[in-house]
C-alpha cells in the first residue's frame, strides 16, 4: 500500500462542474446519450484528459478512453477503471460520473505523486449506460465486451426517432476504434450505492462481489367485468384482486427468503378502471432480482406455480410475458479481497454486498476480472435530483479506488 | 288474484323496437338523457301511450307519465309503475326500458281484459336515470321526490357543455307540470337484476326489499420511490404494496361478513409507474355497499382503522376522500309481501333480495310505499350490449307486475 492520496477538492469540483452541464430552464439535469447535453459532458471530460497527458481514444460506439502508458508498460494489458457520464432525465450528479471522475483522479494522483504502474492505466466513460433514449441500457459496455454487434447498436432508433449512429457522428463522438480494442487485465468501477444499505448500517464501503440477476415479467390477468353493487363477492372473477394477491405473495416470498431477494410491482393498470365496475383485466409488471441464478430460477418457478393456483382459485386467466432476463454476475473474488484489504488499511468500515442495479461492470466482467466499490447514498435515493453522497464519502471512495488501483496496476 | 295476463309478444316487440332506436353506425346503442337519440325513444314511448287512451303528462324535468283514470277513481292517489328509458353508452336494451314497457303493458292488459282498478294507474319514465351525460344519476326521480331543486337540475351542465334545461326544450320534453304533481299511493319498479344471483340460484323472481347504501372513497397512499434492485424489502415504503393490502383486506372483510356486503376496488394508479421503481404513490377507489346503514358505518369505521394500522406498519401516509355516500333504502314490506304472494300464486320461484344498483325506486321510496321486482340477468351482465334477460323471464316478470298491480290498484 502506497500512501498517496487523491485531490479531494479537485474531485468534488469536477463532479459539480460536470453536474452543471445539461440543465434545462428549470434547472433539471438530463444528459441523455448522444444528445447535445451529452456532448457538453463528453467535451468537458475530454478537456480534462489531455492536460493529464492521457491519450484520448474513442471507439465506434462512442466509448471514451483516457490511456496512460507509463514507460515500460507497453504491450501489457491495462488496468481499466470507469463508468458512464450519460444521465437519466431529471438526474442527480453522482450516478456514473463519480466513477469516471474518480478514475481520472486516481491516474492524476499516481502521476503527480510519482507512482509508476507496471501496466497501462485507463479511464473509461461508456456510452449510453442509462438506456433512456436508446435501448438497451449499458449499451456501450455491452458492445465493448462483444455482447451486441456494433452496427446493430449504431442502428438503434431513439425514443425521439433519431439513429444512435447519426447522433454520435453529429456530436463528433463516433470514433475510429473497434469496441473491445483494449482488453483490460482488470476492471474496477466505483459507484454510488443507489440504495440505502450502507447508510442504514453505518458502513463506509461496499465491496461488491456480485450483481443480481434480473427477471422482468409482464402479467396479464383476465377476469370478468361486473357491476360492483350487484355481484356478490363469491360470484366474482376480479382481475384486480388477482393483481393484489400477486403483490402480497411477492412480499411474503421476499420476507421469508433467507437470501437478498427483492421483488417489485412497479406498474399496474386496471380495465375498465371504473369505480363501480369489477376489473375485467389487470396488467402489472414484476421485477424479481436475486444474486444466485439457481435461486432466481426457483423464484420464477414458484411464482409461476402461484399464478396457476391463483388462476384456478379465482376463476381468472393469467398470462405472463418475459420482458427482460439477465443472469446474476459474480465478480472476481481476488479483486474483492483487494478492496476489502485496502479498506481495512484505510480504516474504513466495509462489507461485501450485492449490486441491486445494473452497471457497466457486469458487461466488462465477461471479458476481464472485475469488481465494484460502492459508497453510501444518502437515503438510498438515486435517479433523482436529491441523489446525494457526502463529500467525505466521495473522497474516501476515490482514495480506496486509488489504493486498489495501485495494487492491481503493479500486479 | 285475477287471471288476466299481459301480451308477451307485444311486450317483447316493444322492448326490441325501442332498443333499435339510438344506435350509431357500428350498431352501438346510446340514448343519453335529453339527446336526439333520447328524443327518438321518448317519441316512440309517447306514441304508445295515446292509443292506450292514457293522458300524457310531462313535468318540468322531462319525466313522462301515462295516466289512466278509470271511472270512479278521480281524487284517489294513483298506483305508479315505471323506470327510465335513457341508457348508458354502448348499452343493452333491457335496463330501465323493460320496467317502463312492462308497466304500460300492465295497464293495457287491465284495460283489454276488463280489470277496473279503484285508483288511477300511471306509467312513468323518469329523466336521466343513468347520469352519463348529466350528473347526478337518477335525476328525474330525485327531482320528482323533492330531493333536488328543479331549476338547479335544469341548470346542470352536461359532459358536452349543454344545459339540461336547454336540451329538454330543444327535444320538446320540457313539460308544464311541476315535478311531484302526482303523489303515488304506491310505486312498483320492475327491473332486470343486473347481477348474477337469480340466474346462479335458478330463481325466477327477486322480491327486492331494500337497496344498498353506497360509500365511495378515493384513497391516496404516499410512500417513497426507490430503486427496485437496490432497496431491500425491509427498507421500503411501498405505496403499491399498501394498495394491494387494501384490496385483500376488503375481500377478507366481505367474505367474513354474514351480511351481503360488497366491496370493490375498480380504479388504481401507481406513480411513477415504472417497472424498476418502487411506487411512491398509489391511488385507488373503494366502492363499499351494505343494505343496513349501521353496518355500512361499521365497515367505513373498520376500514379507516385498518388504513391507520397499515400506514403505521408500512411507513406510508394514507389519506381518504369521500366521493359519494348514500344511505341504504328499505322498501315497503307490505308491497314486498304482495310480490311474494303473487309469485307463489303464479308458480314462480322467488327470493327476497337486496338491490346492489341504484334505481329510481329509491327516490320515489321517500314519498310513497315502494318496492321492486327483479328478473334474472343472463351472466349478471349489464351496461353492455350483451345484457340479456330471456323472453320467458321478461314475460313472467311482467305478468307478476300485473298481478301485483291488480292487488295494489284495488286496495
């Protein structure tokens, strides 16, 4: 462990400077991928890379890399750190940006304080992590790791009808490099937790050892519309009641589980949606997450069985549609151990944890040893202007990333 | 009991003839109150009254009366029978129209078969029972029974911006009579059940002894929007879960009740309604009905208590807004007994029952002894083109109304 440190004031200043770009007249932040606002953020980021002496590379999907090749490191696989700088609509300033700016800060701290890594060190800002304008999300890292064809991704049509490829050319970030051109020796992503666990437990650092698998389903329940006054309770096929039973079932399953399973019904709709008519149809979405694939499969199976029972008991027809499914990702246990070790040496409290959200790290994990570091999010709020991580935690997390990078860049 | 009978073919023919008026290009039936289509129906109805030798009277709110004053009945309070001939949008042909046409049929059967009542007999068609274009519903009978000022009702603005008073003048049904000008000795309304009970139980006739009180509330549940992946189940304030618990609570209450309580959640909405965001707000409507006021009050109280408990347990804020409230109506036990007796003599199976829907009879019950007769609705379907009562049931119900009228018109 070296005893160098990042420049906390510069780190915080840059996060705020980037966070001021892309605001509308009401002050709302939105830097949707490949928009004019995204270009403002990208240009600012690149403007920081060059003075740090980094080679700037942009690939065909618009991922930006700042590459430091210290003397003697040529030919070695680089250590890569990064995240994304696109945002959702009405966003906070930390999600993604923190990881990118902290990675740059790590490189500059190494340079300024005379730490010479034995392999190249790279800061990466991946395109379109949020997926608000162009689907799917985490697109830049997905393409980079070979999970999606570059040309197919460039042909994606945005919610505003624009083609991603056209938009990247328009904002001057359609680069020449082939995605995947730099294969990392290791990848570390520092990120705000976007959840309440670290804050509630009073812990400084999350050593993220895995990332939940996600199962998204749309459930359609068909019952019979009838008069709310004239139809006795026992003679109803109430699609809305079926929907409610699914919500309470999921809660009971999650509470009874000894594992960090989460389940959410975020969307719901009744038809005809009239105060005095028993719903003939209810549609709802289920977001089911588990860090272990076998358990996630078991939850999906149990849900399916419950739906069959519910349909039979209530005289309903229930159909399901898979909207999305990703397997859990297990991060590199070696890097997680380096994170824990570094946290201990910095005097930071830490715990192993699961990422409940998706991150670029899950894509890069398919091509390189990968792990993530979380810092606390106040009240767990994210994707919201109230998103906040305290400066002291931002600085501690960046210093931890520096320590981890020093280990990984020497190995 | 006399042994006269109504003309079944004429009854059915008139129901179908009236049901063919007011259809759009796609065949959908809609005779909204005081519309051109309503005028078509009204004109047809009046065209049947005059040949039957009835005096036609129209009051200021547009209620139509066909009055038969047999010799020697002058000065006596009339027996009134009736219902309404306006419809909902995309309606069936039986709701309301059956009761009006059957009442006319009863009068004609009396006249044609030499039954001489000792008091006037009146068929009434009340304005705007459905309340689709002008609120409130049951307006004509409400005004007639003194529950709403006539001029206030005429000043009602429709969903299309039209004034009811203007529209009644336009279609030539703003009559000179003051609402309430005929105080009935008794009122009987024959109606399709609009519910599944008679059909499911294989019973011919419902002797309707009361009408449910209705409590409509809008519930707003505020929780905290958080990330569906990163927020452990135990750290959530999930407004959607709160909504589901209300739905299942109401079902449990209704099933546990020894009384014919019904409760329905017909409308629901989540915010932000995103698949991966825990709902920050859920709004839903509750339609709670009970035939006994004290029990309805008790259900409202128990619900309110449950909502307080739920809010505390789940960290939610729950507010309620009363949308509508009507007390139960108890019909005249003497007339109900006449209905039962007449059914027995006709060899029809019957049961006492509660009306789950609102009807003009509940308004007239405030000024005269009143009861209703229900006939089975196939599958309980109503307010729908699939609304159906079998011809044999329509004829049996009209004959029963005739028998009941013969008793009441002689008393």
